[in-house]
């Protein structure tokens, strides 16, 4: 089969697999609190990554003090916030609303990069940001969270949770700009996961939300499916994709995620969107996909950088290097566990 075709199919499969996060989580709310689902999801994923590291990448455990502090503690805090906040978003705003709120992360990164890093915020980026934000508003206000009633969370909690998830996701993206070139993508992911598990294990009991173990075989199956799919399989599929095609078109293909999630939620839980809701979701996906494509062109980069890098989406089959990174493309890279520099063969495969 054609190499590029395999790349596109893997990217779409990764997006579709990420799209199962909301529906699977919704099904688990009848068994467990949202906070417990978030904790066990990251714990099981971290254990799997640690086992893999023990056998194949023991160097992941060798990190200096700054790495443990900045990535393990700082990145772990951001991951912990994301895991819990996104569960609240799914339970409160529904699968489509949660996905739409999360897709504001590239917009937040673009704005923060302008404020903190003085990167250009061009009229095109502003226009795309406006399209995404209007789409989010339409999706959230014209959807439902049917099937998640057991979580007892309303639309207000969903919006706050989705906003916090997007903000923590965006800040983790900016952290990756510093950490990945120094420690590598796999080590950064590992440190953040370890830190996130430790922080959740401490904070949740203090907040009177001690994680409860899955109460039944069905709950265990749901959690293992959630972890195997959205944490492990999706990342493997996307890493496979970016070995065969550039990251920008791969990221565009992966934006099938919220569409798949919404359709599954409709089929399984009757979470319906009105016509305006579907229009809003289309605006979100189109706006983010256009941003990825824009930043994947040579003129799309946000300024010069060392090493001759062009636009941030210019990640060839042999290199994921990008020295000038924007919000749209970097958020896509982080979503896949891919850093802004280094070889694509240094990932977690």
C-alpha cells in the first residue's frame, strides 16, 4: 500500500480513537465518579509506559533535578488538571461540547505565544480564532449531555471544566517548547505522567474525592478500553502516521476526532446537536484544520529560528524539527505526544 496513504489512514484512525474518549467516559459515569475515572485513566497509562520503559528505554528514568521539578512537578500539575477538568467537561457539556471547548487550546497557545514569546498574531490567525470560538459557543449551547446524568454535573461545570482543560493543555504545549528539545518527547511524557499520578493521588483525597477502584468487571473493561484506546493506541497510530506524512496534514486528518465522538455519543446516548450545534462543530473543526494547514506551509511559521526550520508543520518523514512554532501546529504535535525537535524515531515506539 502507498506509504502516504498508510500515513493518512493512521492519522484518521488516531483521531477516531481519540474520539472514543468522551463516549467511553460517559458510559463509565454510571459506575464511577468523574474524578476517579480521570485518576485511573492516567494511572493505568503511566504503569504501561513505565513497564515499556523498564524493558526498552531505561534512560527515561535518568533526569536532572531541573527536569523533575519543571516537567515532573510543573507538567504533572498541568496534566492532573487536564485529566480531571476534561472529565467534568464531558459530564457537564456533553461529548461534542467538551471536544469543542478543548479545541480552543490552539487559540489559547497562539495568544499566549504572542504575549509571552512575542510571536506574530497575524490577521489570518485572529480570523481562525474567531471562527473557532464562535463554533465552540454554538456547539456548547446547542447540545446535550444525555447519558451522563449519574455524574450530576450541569452545563456550568462542563464549561468551566472544558475551559480549564484547554488552558492546561495550552500551557503544557508551551512547556513542551522548552522541555522536549532538552529531554526528548518520550521522557517529557513519562515525567508528566508520573507527576500527574502523584499529584492526583495526594490532592484528590485532600479534596474529599478519594479515587475509588472500579466496582465491577464492566467498569474495569471500560477503563482498560479507555486507556488502551485514547492513551496508547491513538498515540501509536499518530506516531506511525508522522513517520510517513508531514505533521500538518496528519493533524488535519486527526481532526475527525470530535466528529467521531459526537456521532458515537448520538448513537449510544442520544446526545443530539441541533442544526446550529452541528454548524458550530463544523466551524471548530474547520478553523483548527485550516490553522494546521496554514502553519504547515513554509510561509506559515511564526518567525525565524535556528536550524533552518520553516513552518512548524514541516515535519518530514525523518524529522520532527520545528524551531518556529505556532499555537495551532504545536498543540497538534503535543496532542500526539510529538515534540518540536528531534527524530520521529525517538518517540515512544
